[in-house]
C-alpha cells in the first residue's frame, strides 16, 4: 500500500514538471531591455603638447662710445623706499632725462668750446676772403672790358686774372676749413652727448651690471645688459609628422608650471625651413605679446588644438568578433511590429575618452542619425527582440 502511494506521488511530480516544460516551450522569451543613442556629429578638439623654455624678446648689451670716468649712476627707489645705484633686476625706460650712467664730461665740454672757437675763426676768415674776392672780381670785370677795347696792356689783364683766380682758390680752401671745423664741432657735441648712457628700448630690465661709480671705463666695454620683456619668446622642436599642423600667425595656448591654472596666448612668429640634423625636428618659435609674470628660463607647455567634426561611438556599444578587426554594433529595426536588434559592422579609428571615432562610408554599416544600442548590447544576439528604455529620452530612428 505504501509502495503504491509512493508511485502515485512520483507520477504526480513528473506530471507537474512535464506541464512546466510544456509551458516554457509555449512562452516566447521576454524582450531584452536596452538603451539606445542616436549617432551625431560632434566638434572634438584634440591637443598636442610641447615643452619649451621662455626667452626674452631681446637681450641688449650697452657700452659707452667714448672713454671716461663714471661720475654718476641712475638712482632707483628700492623696496625700502631708499634710493640706490641701478643694479640687476631694476626696471628702466627710454628717458633721456634719466640716463643709466653718466661719465665725467668736463674734458668733452672743453672740446666742444674749442671746436666752436675754431669754427668761428674759419668762418670769419671765409667772410674776409669772400669780401676780397668780390672786390677782385669787380676789378677784373673792369680791366677785361678795357682789354676787349684795346685800352690796357695784356700784362695788366693777366695780372688781374691771376689775382681773381688766387682769391677764388683761397675762398675754396677757407670754405673747406669751415666745413672741417663744423665736422669737428659736431663730433665734439656727439662725444659730449655720448657721455650719457640711455636705455635704447621703451621698457627693459637690467639683467647684468659691469660698472661702479668712479670707475674708469674704456670705449666699447660692456657696462649693462638689458632685457626687453614687453614680449617673450618660446622655441620648441616639432617632428616632421606634426609640423604640418603649424602655420605662421597661428594662435596657441601656453601654460607655465609656475602659474598653474593660468593661460597665456601666443602666435607662431617663426618656423625654420629645415630640420635640426641632430634632433630631426623643426624649430617653431611662438611670441607671447602679454607675458605678465613670465620670465626667461621658466618652463612652459605649448598646447596646440585641432578642431574636427566627427561621429563618436560609445565603447559600451561596440562588440568584438573572432578577429580584432571584426567590430560590430546593434541597431534597432522594426520587424512585424516587433523591435529587434540587428548586428551591423563598423570601422573605427581613434579613441576619445570613452568613445571611438566612427569611420563613415566604406566599412561601416551605420552612419550619422542611426540609433545604436549603448547599454545591454553584450546580452544581444542578431534578431533578438528588445525593449527600448526611454531613460536617455532619445528620438529613436528605426532602420528599415
């Protein structure tokens, strides 16, 4: 009796399991929930960075054109408010009233006075010779008129002609002396003016100083070195594969390690036409018009951006096949009133964060405007029914 009851129980369980199996065969699989994104063209800025060192716009060495003893150096107010002799780091301007250094000019003053006197004497002599020549010429014209009429002897005519020629030659020599005296006076004045050393640029910074007060300085000896920091330059090497991205006048962004978070802007002002034989790179120079606190020697980074319009595919949408080059995505199509996933081949190139650039045209079966599965693609097979979630609120374009 117990055996019979056990047999009936087993038959009941099998019947229940058999019914469950028949129910599963009848029920269709549930659609897979997916999220879809519409492919669209987006502007992408790709950056390339180069390291460089800041250089000054100009570095000018200054010296006196004449020898002499340093009588005075420019007085500059220090941080404590007290004046001090000009030294390294001081700012200077092109102001004739505030020369950087002044030589003792007493000798040059005397030379100017002597040159003036010599010129005055030569001019006085020239005036006297001119008066004599005027009288001789008048006498010559009178004798010549008489000679033409035969009223005077040939000897008298020859004498007055000789006097005229002599007076004219003396006037020429005297005028030459006047010119020479004028040149000497001009030179003496220039020498006197050159006793003052003036900054030759509108604004500069003293980078080096080589003299002190009361020092005897020969002509041509360096006494100051001035840097022009109204603009600064940065030069860097660019490989031949990237030199085509640069052109004269192009704007670039510059960042300095010393001023994190601050951006400077410059323009390409020079590009060498040939590569350096040692580094095999082309030198490009960028000029920064507003350097602010940038100083020579600082390390900076030049950022060059290239803006492109491209279609990007999220990495989560891409499925890989047996081969590395076999890449696919799923699009959604409407078949018999049911949304199903269909596999499409794509060709990709270039990674941008978590997205990959789509190569449109040959090799890709999707294009801008198509909807692709971006979430849940790993659970899909070709032809599988799907349910599109609207969490991304996209307007889905169903492929035909």
